[in-house]
C-alpha cells in the first residue's frame, strides 16, 4: 500500500466511524486527512523525481566511464 492509499484508508476509517464533518472533531480530522493526502502526493512526486535523477546519473556515469576508457587507453 503506497502513501496515498494509506491516507485514503485513514479517511475511510474516519468516515466509517460516523464522525460528522461539521463538528469540531470532524473539522480537525478532515484537515488532517487533507494534509496527509497532500503530503503523500508531494512525497510521491519527490520520489519520482529522485528516480529520474538516479537514472540520469547512471547514464552520465556510464558516459564518463566510456570517456575515461577512451582517454586513458
């Protein structure tokens, strides 16, 4: 289960408990769920970016290895 699924699961638990969104507790839980969802989406975006950067670094590393082999041999 990824982070967005976990955030959705928590939101479902809160809704399943019958907590009304117009109560003080409901407002707090709704705000927390919104925050968790936004954070999960942001973390996933960052993870995707890190994966792309990792792939790009791998390509650069291979190119540098080829260049090093060409220059020193």
